[in-house]
């Protein structure tokens, strides 16, 4: 059977192709193709370790700070340096700024515009959704771009610029904070909170965070007209289109944990499997290359031993993406994974009821916006003018280290070895590498490849809209996927 | 045909071997935002990877129509390097769904465009993607590093007769992009608006040093020694602000930011080959204690003489503040009582 090819996929931060086998109006099998290879791991070989702070953020323009945080953590692991409390709070604020802005960009610019497609013209909600979310011309984007830009003034204050800042260093940040900056950050967050509470949620962040079950969420939404806020609009469309039945995943969720607060991360590290959380053991990560355009494919390797040498003609290869597996398993990463691992009661309820799906992924992302903005308000209070923001220690000539964090779209890890003062090996596993991985040597498809199975295809559809919802529900970042 | 198509201001934006960061930066445009700016210019966005609804088959149709000359292409923007590898095949980026290397698409579409714009240092010169051994054989549209041996080559001219516009930067400031597009859309773009590397002179005639808040430290050679120090970062920390062509400290980023305001060195990201400085980015290479790269237009003997003179005259305030992360000594005031 010939494969149906969907691409170029846009609103996925980079280029993406999806190949489908469709019978009787349903996707039967899917292959996810990451079509771009640049070779950052090869570029980093032989460089001064500190140069990783320049190169790795430039892997990705949308997860730039996440890459900086992972690189700084990996170098800090090599140096054995800890950040002073001011540095830690500033890094959390910078990372949270990017992650929340990314969630917003995803919801308003990447995900919701698909419901304003012609294919839904007959739906009762179509006129209002189109007026609000239509790509480029909808009124939401006109409101969101200025709100997002103003929110990112925090970057101007703490990180110099976004993307591609060098303010984040292994021992903290380069930008000390005075009282006036703390005040300004507080007012930026106040203004952003106002936008969220009026446009996105139509309620206070605290009320949104107090929702603790799907019933509770339904009751909350039912007190308003369906177009009361953008969250309500999404819930209405999600229920009309049964988005909770679309894009079901493998239901094993992983989170590296993120936002360290003096030893305890705001969002815990762990693995969610079979309705409970267990410890995540990073030593059990392997990258399988059996279906990647890569050489040196024998035996999946831990990233410390990983080899990234492309081979466009590799047998059975169909993507530049590797296939990371945790103890041989496919895992899903992202906001839903983070929140189910961390134990958010509403997200736990959603996952227990029907696991990973398009609706649940989006709800988790929106809840996380509320949760993280409240945390940002706390971290702002922790910035102490006059106290140091950076500890500086020399880089050893020989060392190995790893840095694990969470980007908006999921778990990000950097592993490096230093020899004779130079980078001997640097390997990166990005969130979408996990989610959009190809088949492994056992033939097990990656998380998206599994989630696409069963997606409905309407008559005559060239680019099935259900497939688009499923793909974008993961908030993929293709430039990170293969770097 | 829409009004803007008739007026000939339609824009196609493609991405290849880069990070998408110039688009992300563009979304931070303010007063007004990027979509309002495009509206004001009468620019019709044929397609943009982060903004448009069009995907898959509809986009392939659009590209085919442009290729067939059915839709005029007024401005082609490329973000990200052109990937020529492996072995000249362009297979490191096959444009999804089309089975054709992006390199080939860019070549074809450039020939049809009235203006060809490289957004970011990757599309201009190869940029970060061309670092190290350049594993993907990345180059810019017209340039490969500082030489005009990129994909399109030295002789290339867009339909307007203009060479490729290189809005270099890693990333680009949103206004470098919007203001250049404004000039182009208004028909006020000439070869005199570009410097010798194809960069818009609107920002490339300035130096990052202009407006740097650390200027006083620079004047007295009161230097930072480690991250978070307040002093000038030229002597030890690798800062190239005195040589880098851009207006980062007079225009500012994300409200009030710039690299120096963020406390870190300028790495000259608007220049070709910035990605391979030949030493660690955060260290200043020196010969006999004197930084190798001197400030632009400054004779070496004068720099050495002035530097030693100003070092001898450095006030205590600057000497101490330069190696601190907060102001230890505030400027003298005739109104201050006591010590």
C-alpha cells in the first residue's frame, strides 16, 4: 500500500513530514519523519566546554533558554558548582518566562487556528472560533502578541535578550538584580496575570488552580457561557469534537523535574506508569538508531557513550531523529507528563480517566501557565538585591556531567565528557526526540506514531485535520528534535 | 487577487538550516506588533511557518503556483542556512512532503523573487550551523562566510536588480527585520542602503559599543574579571562590542535589554564567521597582555598609549565596582556630607 504523505507541516517550529497508511477512513500506521539535520553534536566536539553556552541555545529559537539551562547544569555537574539563591531564582524566572511564553504561543498561534479551518464551517461554534482564532486575522493574536512581548520584557531585564542569551552560566546568572528590577518584574507579572485572568481563563489563577477533578472542571465551565474565555472556548470545542478520544498515547509519562528551589524542584522528577509514580533512572536511557539515518547503529547507547554521525543511506532509516527509550520503553513527555508526575489532582484525574490525548495535553499546558506564573511571583520576592547571583569556579581538564531540565514541550537532557580541557563528546536528547521518535529495533513505534493510529480521516481529506490536531497537541519542536 | 497582491507586496517566508529564533524574535516586535506592521505596509503574507494556517498539500499547491509564475513573488525571506550536504545533495533538509531538497526550492524561488532577504546570520553567511567542521555543509544565500560563494553566488541579482539583503544577527532584532521590510515595501531600498556585507546600514553603521552602559569602565580600562562583574568586558571576557556592527545598545532588546546590559560579552553575531572565533567565546585573546582585536578605526599605538594612560588614572570607584556585582561606591557628589 502506498503511503499518504502529509507535509510540510507548519506551526511545529521547524519542518515535519508524517507518512500515513490509511484504510476505511482511519490511520492504521504512521511514520514520523524529521527532515532536517544540522549536526550540533559534531560541531561541539573539540570545543572549549564554555562554548556550549553559545552553541547549544542556538539549537532552538523557541527552547533557547531551556537549552542554556541544560548546558549550564551539565557544565555545573562537571565543575561541582552550585548557584547562589539569587542565581537560582533568576534562572527559574528566565526559564519560566520562556516556558510560559511558549505555552501561550502554542495555544494561540500553533494549535487553536486549526479549529478555524473550512472543514468545520458547518459547526455551530465555527463563526465565533474563527473570529477569535483564525490564523493571522483572528482577534486573539492581536491581543496575544503585545501581551507576550510585554511579558518577555522580563528577558530584557534578567537575560539581556531572547532568544540566545548568555546570562545563564553554570554558577548562576551574569546579571545582578537591584531593587528596581525586582519591582519592575513584579509589575510585568501583574500585567501578565491580568491578561491571563481576563482573556485566557476568565477567572482568577487561584480558582483555576483549585480545580481538582474533571467533574469540578465541568462544573466550573458550566457556570459560564461557552465563549466566556479562551479556556472555555477550548473546552467547548474539545467536547464537541471529542478531543479526549483523539491521539491516545502510550500512557507512560516522564519528567526530568524542573525549577530547583534550594534542593527541591517545583515540579518533581519521575516516571508515571500504570497509575503510579516511580523514580526516574537516567542511567536506563538508551538511544536506538535502527530506523534513523545514522551510522554506528549497533547496540543502543547511553548518551554518555552516544555517537551522532549521519548516514543518509542507512538501511531502514526514515528520519534523522533517533529513538530514545527508557529501559526499552516509549515514553511521552510534556506538560501533561510533568503535571501527572508532579501530582496535580486535576491532571491525575484526567490521566486516570483516559490517559494522554489531545484534550488532556492542552488542559495540562494551560493549567501549567497558571501554576508557573504564581511561582514566578514567589521567585520575584526571593530576589535579594545586594546578594551574589553567580559562583565562579574553574573548569576541570577531565570530567563528565549531565544536565536535565524541562522545556515547555518536555524533558531535555545534555550529557558531556571533557578531556584535556576540550569537549570529547556532547549528546543531547530533546523533548520532541522522545515524542516523535521513530520505531526501535523491536519495531515499536514512537509516541506520536502510536498516538496517530486510529485517527479518523474524512472523505477527500489530503491533510487530515484530526492528524493535525494530534501532531500539534504535542507542541513539537522540530529544530530541537534533530539538532 | 487581493489588493496587496495587485500592489505587488506579497511575501513568502521559508526556514531551513537554522533554529527558527529569528521568527521567534520577530514575534517580540512592539509598537506595533509584527502582524500590524505587515498590515501597515500592505504586505500580504503568502506563508510563514509559525503564523499561517496553510499546511501540507495547500502549501505545495501555493509553491507550485509561484513556481509556475501564477502568483508573483515580491519578497522571499529565508531564515536558516542553506544545507548543501551530504556531498552536495541537499539531503540534510528535504522539504517535507515535496521530496525535493530545500536547497533546490530556495534556488528556484530566489530566481522568481523581486527581493531576496536573508533573515539572520545563518541565511546570510552560514552562521552557527556552519561552525566546527560544518557537518551539514551549510552556507548563506549569497555568501559562504565572508566570501560570495554561497548558494546563489556573487553574480546573483533578484528581479529588482538587487543582491541578497543580509539582515544578519543571531538572532535578528525584530525591528531590523520590520524596518528593512518597510523600506523594501515602500520602494525605498537601494544598494546604498547596504554595507559591504549586504547588511542594512540602518543598523550596521552603528557599533554595539555605542550606548553600552559600561562605557565609563571602558574609558578607564576598569575590567570585569568574571561573570556578573560590572566592569568592561573587552579586556578579559571576550566582548567584541567595539568591533561589532549593530545598534543593540541604542535600540535595546525585549524592552530594556542588550547583551552587555544582561552582563555578558558581545560575540559579534552580525558578522560572517562569528561562529568560529578561534578561541573560547568568553575569553579575550591577547598578545603580550594586549587584546588582539582592537576597537574599530583605532590605531594600535594610540590604543596602547591611551589604555596605559587611562589605567593609571582609573578612579577608585570604577576600579572597585568593575570587579563587583553591585555598585560598591557611588559617584561623588558635592552635596554629600561626611566621607
